[in-house]
C-alpha cells in the first residue's frame, strides 16, 4: 500500500499580538527592490486603522482590498495574476492573505497561478498543479474555515465550484493571532465556526477515517462543543479556542475528507452564490438521516445562539437549476465516497439529492 505524503504548513506562529511579527518574518523572504510583497486584505478592514497601520510597505509593496460579498471566481484569480505580471518586472517576493477563507483562498490561488501557465479553471480538481507556488502567507481574521491549513482553495469556475487541491497549495507561513477576530459579527462567527464543526462531524463519521484524522477531529469537535454549548469561557478564551479548533478541524480533513454537507453546499454556492459557511449550515440542518448525532448538536448550538437560518432558498428554482446543483454536488466524488462508501452512486441517487435540496 502507498500512503499519500501530504504537505503541511511549514511554519506557524500562534499568540495574541503575533501579527506584530509580520515585518520580521517577511524581511527574511524579500527578493529585492523589484520583487514586492502583495497583501490581499479583506475589504472590511479598509477603514480599520488598528489593523492596516500595522502593515509596513516597502519599495513596490502593495495592499489590495478583496471584496468578500461573493466567493472567489476563477476569472477574478486570473485578473489578479495578470495585474501582477503586467505591473511588475519580477515575480513578487510573496503573497500575503489577511482575512477569512475567501481572502486566504485568493492568496493561495494567486501564488499558485503565478508559476503555472494557463487559466485557474484548468487546475480545479486534484493534483493538477505541476510547479510550486511562490512564497505565500495566511493570516486568518475569522476562525473556522480551516483555509489556513488546508491543501485546497474554493473557487467558482465557469462550469463548477471546486478547489485547486494540490501539494503546493498550503501556506508556507501562517500567523494565528486571535486578537484579529475581535470584530467578527455574531452570525458570521457562528456560520464560520460551524464550518469547522461540520469538518469534524464529516471526518469522524467518514469511511476515510484513520487515527491521524481522528486525533485532530476529536480535539476540534470537543473544542467546538465547549465554545458553542458551554458557559465557562471568557471572550478571549473562546477566540483562542476557536482559532485552535479551526486549525485542528482543517487538519482532520487533510488525511481524510469532508462529506455530504460540503458537497451539497458547493451546489448552493455555484448556483445561488450562498457563502460556504452559511451553505454548510443550511444543508447540515437537514442531514439528520446521515449525521444524526452531529445534526442534533448543531440544532442545540443554533438554538443557544438564537441563529435563524434563511428559509426557502431553493423554493423557486426551476428543474434545470436543481439539476445543475446536483451535477456540481455529484462532481465531488471523494466527498461522497467518504460519506457513504465506494458504492455511494447506488445509494445516493439524483432523486434523493433533489428531495434534500427541495427541503431548503
């Protein structure tokens, strides 16, 4: 048997205030005056002096604000890459993503596409990238997505919503500073935190489960229960714990996979533009037949935090729209195999999936 030799983030800094070490970390990686650092920053921070003032620009370094109302598209990645190539005589010294999963996925995708020819849509899938990315750094400002540790990006292309999954995708450096999550709105905090919780449930209940995935998944699962159902943590402790849950949840799927909620959420995201964390919540709420214990806990968490999920998001869809969502969801074959087993195609039919989508 040949075991997959997965890469991990090679360097990570954790701690309150660790964001202040960014200059020191990047200084060692600068390749000269004409090789800038490009900072992709969530545009929610455009007027947040407490964060932006701590990013030091030298030479041709540039901050680019990334809108996050929609998840990243392959066309957006291609445009960002083209802008860098046209405006710089040398490749950047590095790409730094500061934000949530969207911004970190943008940073990973751009770093990859600067060294791989063609369009990003051509690399949606598994292990299609042939050349190492340029140096890239992830700095999460919200916890739960696991994007800071994962080997994928989530991109919406012209035909499908699917990540660039490769050994070259993970960040070279991650800075985990829980202080950066202090202004996250409650609903977004919940949806993104539940992305982590669903990672754990799908990993721990999957056919791909192994001791490696289980050790990370169980830790993240316990942290999520303490954060979202407990009453003993201070605000700062909860921020610290959720950042660790996100990391462990991302690691839990590194050597296994996610499952039904993620596959169906990709369908919602592709057709309706529903953001990933919210999409997972909308779908997971209806998956008690597949993850009974996890869904029961999810409903407790939802009630405790008085979260009202959108209803009827699929109410007025035409047959061809349902079919497109089903096509997108079914294209993620490893997720279904992890959730149901090798014979999943005979168990999860288009009719069953249609019935589930119609509940939403």
